[in-house]
């Protein structure tokens, strides 16, 4: 695909919007997804919207950074330092990134039982994901595994955190939980959450 070719001049089957409508968003490259947000490139004879999307990825990849991880944390000035990105394009990208974060971190209905590590990870996503420090958290459950509450117990350093049992069981007692799940995150931008098995509070 020629990155200096205007999107309007591309074959219809190669245009990002048309490809998304025909095949779904998962089949689009990151550059194509960014191009849809940008709508336009750098102008006549310069990078197209797709080319500019690829250029953004290239710039964010400097210093051996993962471009998507960098995009998640990018600030307006970093984006506007890229030729062809002004306030309008920068704010569109930042708004899309923030919307994606909020959608991914949306907590499930508290009335739904928490019965698997995936359920627990969804519940704790807002509390544990993408933080630079290690965090230790608990989910407090009733006898039917329905959530009574959740709590970040401790916030440590980039490599470790300590969770005194006293602090954990204080929350168990305060909320009258009969079961609990404990978990911690993996800092430095990782979205991975370690989930430990259920404990019976007795």
C-alpha cells in the first residue's frame, strides 16, 4: 500500500473505513485504525492518513518501546511533536485511547457472581491495570460468590508490595464477607493480573 497515496485515491477495497465495514475492525492494522481517527494525512504529495498512522507508530516505537503501550501513555505534546499532528488530530487520538481504556476497564455488574479468574480480573481492572507500582487487592464475596466490595490493600514499589493479613481481614470483617479473592498486578504497563484462588473466610 502506498502511504503517500490519498485514501480517496485508493482502491475502495483498500480504504480503511471500507475495510472495517466489510471485514470488521480486528482485521485492520494499527496504522489503518489510526488513519480512521485522523481522517486526513499531511496534505497533497505527502503522507496519507494511513502513512501518517504508520509514521506515528514508528515515532512511538523509538527507544525500543512497544508502540501500543506508548500510545496508551502518550501526552498531547508528544503527539504534536510529530509532523502532521496538530491539536485536532492529537485530541482525537487521545480521546479514542481514553475511551478504549474506559471500555476495557468497565466493571461488571456487581450482582453477577465472581466465579473465575477472568471474572476477578474484570472486577479489578480499574484498580490494578497499567499502574507503575505493584498493588495488592481483594474482592469480598458472600456465600453465593456475589461481590460485596473490593479494596486495594497496599501499594508498593515497581517490583513488590507487602500485604499484612491484618489489613486484609479487617476488610473481610468490616463487610461481613464469607469468601475473598486476592490478586496483584504486574507493573511497568503490563495489563496482566495475577489472580489467586478463593479463600473461605471463617
